[in-house]
C-alpha cells in the first residue's frame, strides 16, 4: 500500500471544465458526498500533496469523475427505471468519493479507451473491475486490488460443448480490450497475484463485442455464430439467473486481481493514487468491501442479494 497520506481541502462548487468533454453523464449520475467524510480521510492535511497537483485540483473542484460501464451487471449498469447507475463498482466508487469528501459524476467511455490510457482529463479514475496486468501498467497506475473474480468459460444451452477441450478450433466471444481477449490470443500478462493460468483451447478464435454481456445477448436473440463465451464468473452467473441460454464449462481458467485505475501519463497524479489506495485499504480493513461484495455477488447469480449474509459471495480475497 502507498505510505503517503493526503489532505482533505475544502470542496468548492466549481467543476473542472476538462471533465465535461467526452460522453455525457446520464441523468441522476451525479451523487452528493456525505456531510462529513470518515475521519481517516478527513484528517489528511497537505503533508504530501503539492499546492496544484491532480488531487488538489479535484478537491478544489469538489467532484471526482469516474468512468463506468452501463452494461456490465452486477458490477455496473444503468437502471432503466430510475436512470441511475447501480452495481458493485458503482457502490465502491460512491464510497471512495464519500471518504474523499467530494461529489461524484460518471462517464461512459468504451473499455478500449479506458485501458489505452491517455485519458486527457476526461475522467479522473476508473472503478471498472480492471485487471492488473504487466502490459497495462505501462499506461495505467493501479491501487491494490479491491476484489478478485474468476474468469469463467461458458457456452449456450444444447451446444454439445461440455469441456474446455471441446472448444478447440471454435470461436469464443469476449469483450473488446479485455484480459479474456488477451488470454485467447496468448498475450495475457497477469501479475503474480493472479496465480495459475490455464491454456486456451487449441486453435480457438476470438470474436468481440463492446461489452462482455453482449455475447450472451447474441445467444438470447438467436445468434449462434460462436460456441464459447468468456467473462467473469459473476457476469456469467448473472446471465444464467436472468434466463439467458447459458451454461458454464468447467472450472475458472484464471483469477483476476481487480483494482482502481488511473492514467499514468498525468505526471502529478501520485497523491491521487496514494489517497485512493489508502481508502481501498481502509475499506478492506473495516469490512465495507466485503459487505458490498456480498450485496451484489449472490451465489445463485441474482443481484442484489436478498440475504447477503447467507447467500452473498465474498470476492475480496484471492481464491
């Protein structure tokens, strides 16, 4: 964990003009911070924060802009009834903003744009279940992981596929710019935290959609141009619970350490990364992340859990 502590400056009403470019914020996506942030965040004085670094600018503006995916339940999705973002990642992002003492706004860029870095200030950080990889570390700064998910292979009902080996030479659908695509292409460079990684089926080919769940959407609409789908186990379980024609295949092929991400081309973001990393550590220690994990990741794939203490999954520790 980063050792530096940061100051909580008075939050003003001004919003950074640079954060207004890019995709529009959905109605109701801006949330007010609590009247007072938790003591550990509020106590930070300008010990290691420069007068005009990235964190100071966010604190002066009084708002932090977070990228999210509106179609990645239960991690993040746009509720069509309330027009509000909901999900595990959304709750984690809101908790970060509250502990930092600022309001929050959400942007919805493509996943490929987020993982490419060079965000040009369009959003400040990503709380979007990004896996830490060696390749991404070239353009992205990360906190410690805030949770871990298994990467689960699936197929459609009545496909005749029952094992990973059955997908040799088959086409497998994944989200564009994901670690699932890297795994299929033999280009996955996970850090040591991820543990063992299975080999992809021999000769398997990839096809992509903007978001992982779009693969399951294709099957539900009667399109069967591909035999496999690789996504997080939580997303696969959610699709099954939602009535999609999906079945799991075998055990997870690897485990993903997922962290808050930052654009490392911004030279003065060190105190911001340190501040959020510290908050993630506090959320681990006080049980907040465990509580949110059990709320959104249910053993039966539904979300949120009706009885989180009994049916919720704690994904905050490596399996």
